[in-house]
């Protein structure tokens, strides 16, 4: 290839966002971080919201910086974000208030009210999605319960990546991978489940035609092109859910790849060709989300490094700013398996004094109370790894070709201590890389649309060429097996 092609990826996480440039030379992708910025929700009288206008300003600044270096070579832009959250827009394209942040308390008690109208079994049979209080279904139903006038005024509902795409191009879409996180999409039908939507009294008009990753949303609008300096650059609808993009970049040749997308959330699962929706998967509360090329991300959401992040934030507010590597070091110095928690206990889902919540949990369970920072951090790490092992054991019952290794991708794959603990707890080889799996998967979808690659399998070979993989082998098996035996009694 005589000239490099450059693909720009906008990747928004629940804690930060970035604009990346991926230079493709025909064999590998070289990633460059153009602009990184914080994603800090704001508390207003109406509750917790995403400051999406600030995010958009930072995205535009990143694209402007990218144009200074890559304007002649830039091909396209793709946008991915976290799942479930959305904005409402009127018939003139005006946003009806800032999007709510998924941890906002307006969904408190809403699940029970929904189940009075439609049973859990019927909802799962229709959607195959894990029940979590902040799913779009429960957020929208809270709008019904609170009689939010915006719901009736709205002509469109756009998920977070769809909002950014609309502002960049003037064109609206609802992308499939992000729609599938809503618990209103039916993966068996490949469309919105309108029967469920209408039974909940949600406005049918909000649910439009769904687009697939790799489709063209449109060219940058004239004012965005002028502001950024990016001419003749189009926006591609990639896997808008960040986990969908991350899984697309998992560097595995296995028939059924196993992955853990590690970050604020830990999402552990298998890539399957068809959804698994039956009584057993309902009881196991596994989720069926859509990936690139119609694949299914059969996974479980686990409360991941959020626990570490919240402890860090709490201690920082008290005047001690501990770097993550120092937190890991303190954990290694603490006594093993002194205390354990259920990372998915509801009390840990929301912000606020995480160390105290962990101590209270341990006291309630009759365990030694972790007092030092090292003891608290080790409690989190070991509990996460044991939770991974529990989910892994169930996952393996859903495939006839069990994978021999677990691929950990995303920002959390830099956490060597958690990677090692995961290998120890699960008892398989852990391969950690790439850190920027989401950005790479975002770019692979753009490359498919551009014709630069012909398949995701070809793209994954490029990811292998573009990344350095670190391998972690199981150790201390006897101690971890003992911990695995006592873990169920602690979390139940």
C-alpha cells in the first residue's frame, strides 16, 4: 500500500472519552491518541445527567486536532459509547433535556412495577437480556411513571453514539448493537419487540429502523467539516456499544472466543452465532447482545473496576491520591483471602464511600473486617476474580467447544494483578491485550465499510500484528480452589 489510510475512532467510556487515529499500512494499525478528556456526570435538580454537550465539544476538538495531521489521509469516523442511555429529540431535532446517567435513582423500584405489567419470563423470552435496574426498558418506564412530558413531545430516541452521529452529520439512526442493550430489542426477530414496547405503554414512534455496524451514516455536515477541517470524511455506523466494538477486536482464532472486556464494568462472555434464550439462560441471567456481522455476545455484566475507582475517588477526597499501580502494590502486601464480597451486590452499584460499604458487607457476613487500604483493595481483587470463575463455569456449559484461554481486553487488561488473579481463579491461560480493543474494533468496522478488509477474521489478524500480548498462567491453585469452595456461601 503506497499511502496509509487513517480511520478516526471516537470512544466514550463512562469515566473518560478519547479521539483516536488509526493508521493502517496494509498489515497493522498504529493507534495515536489525539484527545483524551474526562466524562463527568452532573447532578441537577432533576437528577444525574451526562454532560453530553461538553463531550461533544471535546470530540470536535479532537477531530480538529486530527485534521491538522491526517486531513489528507482521513477516510471516516466511527463512534462508540457505553450502553443503555439515550436522549429524546423533538420533531425539529432539538434535544429535550440532557440524557440521564444510568445510575440515577429515578429507576428505583421501577423493575417491580414493570413486572406487574409484564412478567420477567416474558421479557427475557422476548429480549434475552440480563436484568439490571438501569436497562433502557426501566429508564423509559420511569419516564412513564413520572409522567415526563418529554416522552410525548419526543419524535426520536437516540442512544449515546447515535446522538454524536446525528450532531456530526445531521442524520439519525438507531444502531443494532447499542439497541440490543436496551432490553427492548428481540434478537430472534432481529428487530424491536413492538409487542413488549406497546404492552409497557411506551411510544411506538420512538423505535425506528435499525442500522448495522459498517453502514454509512453520512458525510460530516458543512459546519462540522468547516470547524474541524475534515473534508470529504464520512461517518460510519460502527458497533456503537463499546463492548461490541471491543469484542470485534478480540485477537482469537477459537471457534467460540471467550473474552473479558475489563474496565469500569467487567463483561465476560462468548461470541456465538445465535442467541441462547431458554429457561436455563434465564435462571443464569445471561445476556444476548448483538455484535458485528450479527454475532451474539453471550455474556454476563459484572461490577468490575468500578469498585477500585470508587475507593480511589473516596480516598482522594480525603486527601490521599493513590495511583492505581500503588493500589495494586498495597493489595499484594495484604493477607490473602481474609475477606470476600459479592461484587454484584446492589449496594455497590452506586457511588458513595465504597470502603465503608465493603466493610459493612464483611461485617454482615461474619468475616474479618478489612481495615487497611491494602486489605480493602485485595478484598476487591480476589472477589472479582472469584466472581469471574463462577461466571466462567456457567459459560462453559453453553458451548461444545470450550476455549482454552480467556482474552482480557480493554483498559483493565493493564491491571496485571487482576489478570493474574483471574488466571488463578479460573484455572486457564489469560491473554491480556489489546488495551485499546474498543478503538480497534471501531476502526475494523470502518475498514469493512471501506473495503480495506473483507472480514472480521482478517481484521483480527491485523489486531494480532498490531498488539503485544501478555500471558498469565494459573498459579497457587490449591489456595484458590479452597477460596472457590467458600465463595458461594459468602455471596448468597
